[in-house]
C-alpha cells in the first residue's frame, strides 16, 4: 500500500529526476487513471459529414472570438482566423476516437468538457433561478449529445473526468467582441460581472450534475482560471489571447480571478446538491475539484539579487492565489502575500486538484510595480521561449506545490507541441519520471492525462499548434499515431517504463 507523506514546496529547484528512486509498483498502481484530455471547443469542430452549424458551437464566446472577421482583423486579438472546419470533428467521430484511445493506447479514462453554450445557447436561460426552472431551457440536441457521449464512455469502460467550464462562455453572458472594441461600454461582461455569472454558472453546473451525474463521478469546475485572467485581461499575446483580449486591466483581472473563486465554490455546492445519484460504476459519491495550470518560475538573470523574490511573487500570483481561494477559502486581494479570511462561503469546497503542467517561465524584477497598491506585482514575465519550454522537473515541483493543499491530485494535462520522433525520450518519459518521483515521495496522484488525443483547434492558434498523440491528416481527417502515442500506449499497458 502506498503511503502519502506531505512534501515541502520548492520553486525553481531544478532537481535531477534521473536519480529518482524506483517506484516498486511497476511504477504506477493498478487504480491509476491513464488518460487523454480533450475540450469541446477544441475537439468538436471539423465534422466529416455533420452540418457545420451542428458540429460547431456557434453560441459560444470562443466561436465568435476565432471566427468574427473584425476580431480576426484586430491587431490586439492575435487570432489566426483558421476555419473551425479544419478541426478533428469529434462531435461526430467521438465513438471511434474513444475506442481508439482504449483499444490502441490502453487508456482507462478521458478528460472532456461539457460546453455550457451547447446546453443553453439561448439568453432566455438566464431567467431561471433554480435548476428545476433551468431544465425547460436546455437544448434537447445538446443534452442528447452529452448523453450519447457518456453512454459511449460507459460502454467502453472509460472513466470520464468532466470539466464543466473549459474557458468558453455562452455569448449571452460574454460578448467578447463588444468588450474587445468597447471595453467600458459592453453589456455582457462575462467574468467581470459577478452578480450575473456566479449564479448562472452554478445553476448550469447543477443542471449537469443532475442530468449526467449517474455517469460522472469526477467533476472539475473551471479550467485554468489564471489563463483566462492573463490572456484575457493582462497580457493577450500571440502565445495566448482569450476574449476579450484587454490589456493591463489589473483591477479587473483580479476581480475576474476572485469571481472565478466564488464561481468555483457555488458550482461545488450545486454539484454536491444535485449529483446524489451513486448508481454509477463504483457507487462512490461524486468528487468536485478544479484544474489549474502551474508553471515553474525562474529569475531571468540568475545573478540578480532581486530575482528570487520576483520568481516567488510570480508563483504566488500565477500558481497559488486561486488555489488558496478554493482550497483554504482565503484571498489576497491586494497581492501582498498576506491572505485574508477564511471566508465561510468559500471553505471546504475542494475534493481534488487537477494540475496542468507545460512550462517553465522566466521573470525579471520590476521594482516600479505593474500597478500601484499591489506590492507583489513587482515582476515582469518574459514570453520569450513561449508557454511550452520543456522542463520536466517542473512537473514534480508543480505537484509538490499543489500537495500543500492536502487533497488528492490528478495531472489533468501535460503535452508537447509538434511531438517528433524523439518526443517520448525528450518529453514523455522525463515527465513520467518526475511524476513517479512525486508519487514515490508520497504525493497522492491519482491519474495522468496526456494533452491531447488527436490534434485539435488550439484556441487563438487554430491548427498551427499540434499536440496530439495522433496527428490529424488534413483533408482526409485520418488519425495517424505519432511515435509518442505509440510509446505512451506501451507505458500505459505496462503501468510503467
Ligand atoms: C492548456 C489548455 C488546453 C490546451 C493546452 C495546450 O492551457 O487548458 O485547452 O490548449 O493548454
């Protein structure tokens, strides 16, 4: 029996995972979930035969963001304008893709998202004040689609891990285009409008829990809340830009973060209230967690005496603020490293943490500060090198950081861009060694989900960034297994390497 011990959090320690003690259980326990992660907006579009208006989710803010000609033309939006038709089309092909994941790779789990705007495309849904009332506004085709998806996963014996909100919002609650061009005057302000979005997203979460709870045990509220903050309200860039693509709105960015903390808590309450059906596969109650992206921060100049503090503060803001809010119910609204609370409406609302890990980032001290009144906003992140800088030890560091909060962990995303012939050796195995090391030291990690199964629509990049275990062949939409997919399948089947 594996024993879980608390591990100290270290940032930027650069440990060598090659000296890792071997995990005796070949290296991973039988119950460990091996999966691939997808998200509806990215994997649904591009259906081989379904009509585009059925295949694509046209009622979402992200549909507008990547397809509206004026947004595409905006130099501040950084969207490529790639047609969604070039995506993998899993809205139609999910059965074959899930079968492939199980039969070829040996996976036991799939992380996927439900799209709020597919279930509630119409603004009228906002009139509902209870889940009972909301039922009348659900789109029957949307409900049937997810019922089919969960039935298929069950048939194949694949465990679903369901993200309730993977970035996208219905247009009726977030008009990203209007806010991009008229930030102060736009009406449907998404995450900025706590009074509207928190009750609405909680009702949606409750609806999902009631409707699909018999098939789902593992729920995640939000995906990467800090990405929404950074790429939407602070630093939209070619690397990542989210609607509304506003720059350096520091106070609003913090409000968006805090509003997402409140949304998480309200969504957890709603899921716990509604997903009381334990007739699913293991009879266990549903568990609700959240998914954060954790990066390793380093000073750009190792000899700068102010560097370590800058890296520490960057980690605090990027990695820890949201987790403190959802795990301990405490907030640091003026970013000075001192937490206020705990607030009763936030505490005790986290069953597990999903860790997305991709990159290390460097920061430069910036004594003048990004905004007055926020003492720890005294660093400038560098986007040089991008968001996919391979640093496998960072996965260990990310898990050690998340383990501070005392709940089980799941690696909900980890993946490489354009994985070539040697990507298993240079990317996959070093990351799995870091994971093995974390687990050997007692960090309770329940699963690993590779991002992603098949190349998909990578947000503002369109198809320009490809991360699939399977390459998507343009035109034919054939799925061609990459060497990293082959090797991942071998690791999964052997439960180790
Ligand atoms: C993460 C997102 C995921 C995908 C990967 C590459 O930030 O959660 O949807 O875009 O990056």
